[in-house]
C-alpha cells in the first residue's frame, strides 16, 4: 500500500464504529483495480478460514497476527489490523 493509503487505513481506528465501513470503502476505492481485486481475494480467503475457526483456531485476531507483517510490512496496531480482517466480512 502507498503510505498515504496505509495511513488512511490506520486512521480508521479513530473513527466511530458506525463510520468504519463507509470510510473503508472510500480507502479501497483509492487502490488500483488490480489491488482491489487482490484485496477481494484475500478477504474471501480469510472469510473461508474463519468459517472453520472452531477446528483451526484461526479467528480474526490470529489471522491478523499471522498475515499482517507480510501484507503491511510495517509495525501496526493490532486493533487496526484486526479491524481490517473484520471488515473483510463485508462486501465493499
């Protein structure tokens, strides 16, 4: 992610919960189409994994811990990353 988009994403943690989805939609719209497509694939994959949380113990927080360092390549607040994976449950 470009720094501007990454910082916008991290600011979501300061928004009121009711504004998260609208703000996330705005940020995703800034991404190139290819990146939006890849993000959609990631979200579908993460959603599939969490459907079997009772068997694989991979909830949203655990997914964030495992995948965030590779995806974001920055130290980030776990809350923000967890919110990202939570937001993946919604279609945007």
